[in-house]
């Protein structure tokens, strides 16, 4: 709750309200209905990481672990990964399931792999 005014003054989170966010204040969840999902905070961090890492420009084939991560840290991971060409290589990833005619694939089948 203490961050809301700072965010709004910075022109951020302008559409945020208790219907689309979880507010924490006084060491408790402020939303009347509580959390929408078990482990909602973990889910949020995982979706943030997937979205941030998708900015790599190609599917990533690898493992990613984060401790107290966030958007800035995820961006720094990609920056460091691509800073040195010996950190990664482009590979053709094997298909894990047969392609279906009704599914459109936007990917070229290339992946960046951290070594």
C-alpha cells in the first residue's frame, strides 16, 4: 500500500485497483476476498520471468532459477547472456510432440541455450 502513491505519481499502475491487484498493508492482504490462487505471489513471479525472458527474441532451451528476482534482474540475465557469444548457441530443438495441422507455429525452431 505504501508504494501505490509513488507508483501513481510516477505515472505507473494507473489502472490498478483491488479488482486486478493484490494489496498488502499492515502485514496482511488488504483485498476483501484474499488471494485468488494458492501461492499467487509465486505464480506472479514465474509469469514475470517467462514474459521477461521471452524478450530474448527466440525460445530459450535451458533452466532458469531466480532468488528474489524481478523485472530488472531478469533483464540483466539476458543482457549478460547475450554480452558474450560463447555463453549461448543457436540449435534446432527436437519436437517433443507431433505437430497438428490446426496449430500455427510462429517459432523458427531455433533456441538460445545457456552453456
